[in-house]
C-alpha cells in the first residue's frame, strides 16, 4: 500500500499523530506511511468525489507570479486539459446528465481530488503544489505555495484573475507559460475551469513518452465556468 496524504485540521494534528500519522515538512501535509494500516486515520483520509472532468492526457503548465506575502517571484503550476476532454453536464432533469466533449482546451481551478498516480507525479514535478485548506472557499483543494515563504497562493489570484498567472493579459505574458505534456489518463473533480483559446494550436500529436516539454504563447479570450 502506498502513502496516503491526509486532510488534518490544525486543531486535530495531535490526535492524528497519536494514531500513527506522520508529518511531511517539505509537502507540509500529514500522511499515512506506506505499509501502515490507514484504518485508525479514516476520518482524515480524502474521500474521492465523483469526477466531473476527464481526459486521455493532460499538461502541467508553469509560469511565475509575485507572492502576496513576501513579494518574491515564485513558480506556480496549473493543470491544462487539451481539446477533446470531456466534462460532466448536470441537467435540470437527472436523465439529461451526461459526459460532453469540449472542442477547446481548459485550465483547471479548485481541484479537490487527484488520483494517487497523478498526485505522486505532481509532487515530484511541483513540490509547492499540494492540497491545503482555503479559508476563502471553506474547502481544501490543490493550490500553489510560495517557494520562498510557503504562503498559500489561491486559485483565484493564480488562475482566474485576468492579467496574473494563467490568465495573461498580453502575448508576452502568455509566452512565459511553459507546458509539459503527460501522456496518461486524467480525471478529477474541480470547482471551475477556464477556456484558453491561445492553447488551441498546441495539439502535441506526437506525445508518446511519459513527459514532453513545449512552450506556447499568444493572446487569448477566456471565460470561467463554475461547477453547478
């Protein structure tokens, strides 16, 4: 059994530690070590939500933004799904619920859960991107943290706000976004996604290895769709 990351409120950390949880100071998260029975810690184990978006492959986008606390420039990442991914549509009538294919790529926000293989890969590629609790949303989701002072960098300022991070205002800002293709299936539950038309020509038809790097930039229009 592989390691399991836990969602432990600060007020309950002593109890979690007493029951066998361990603290990862680099990831700043409590976890169940590999090979240890997680049963005593079930109350803090993440419960996989029903996925509402999926894709046969995905990209890890990276750029920089200024930290709100220390003002230093820090690397931030986001998950991008190419055109052809599917989102789960929830209609007024449950009979209308269905998966719908999208013709535009999107950048995800407020990702509440990642499968173990994806989480392990992102921990190695982007150690400052990890699940944490947001007082703003009142929920836990995968968010960036400053490389210098570990401040939380929420998705609104990093992904959704126009002119910052993954919502660039100019072609120059867009050109700073790097992309790493990951040719593995992806599915998750996220609170929002943003159409990114500047990515429309980044089809990467020859991604055959686990990872391949590319950089693309350009002005784009965008709109954010929140989960119903």
